[in-house]
């Protein structure tokens, strides 16, 4: 039987490098993940941390995810992946695990927002916590989109 593609050709799409990273769907989510993640840790750091265990986890997840995503973006931009299939697996595992961690951080940040609502004379901290909760859920959604879009690519 004749095949539609030659035997040496790969049916898997290539991993982009350079500016093409921003034009390819799963990889184009990395920059918004970094930007929204930046807002998360800036807003949490600006509040009066009344629940250090909860918001400490949020800071840990957001800062470590921000740093790893930045390194991943730079490696894609500079072509360090050398079009290896292992990078797609690494990318999908990282974004899947980070989506789970960010979901836990989003729930904890929402809890911190609810408890800060009833503190007297601190409407600013409630507003900052609300904004941090919003960006935490947005960042979670971006990581989920990235993780699932790799599977359907």
C-alpha cells in the first residue's frame, strides 16, 4: 500500500523557535502566562499577608511558575530545543502540573480574599486580594489551555 507521506517525513508539527513562538497556538500562551503570573505575585506581595500559609503557597507557585515559564520561553526563542520531540513532552507535563498547582493556589487565594473582606479598615487589601484572585484564576485557565492545546495539536 502506498502511504500519503514519504517514509522519512514526520507527521508531527515542528516546535517553533524565534518569533514564530508568538504565532503558534500552544506556545503563544507562554507570554500571557508570564504577564498574568507577574500580576499575581505583585498583588499578593502588596497586601498585608494575614494568612502566611495560604498566601505563601500562592507566592511560591506564582514565582516558581513565572521563573520556569520565562526560562522555557527563552529556550524556545533561542532554539535550544533543536526541534526535539522531548520538548513537547516536557512542555505538556510542565503545563499540566503547573495548572494543577495554580488551581490550588487560586482556591487558597480566593479563601484569603474572603477572610480579608471582613477585616475592619482594610478595603484596600480586600481589593488587592480580589484582583490577585482574579489573575490567579486567569493564569490557571491559561496554563490549562496550554496543556490541553498541546495534546490536540
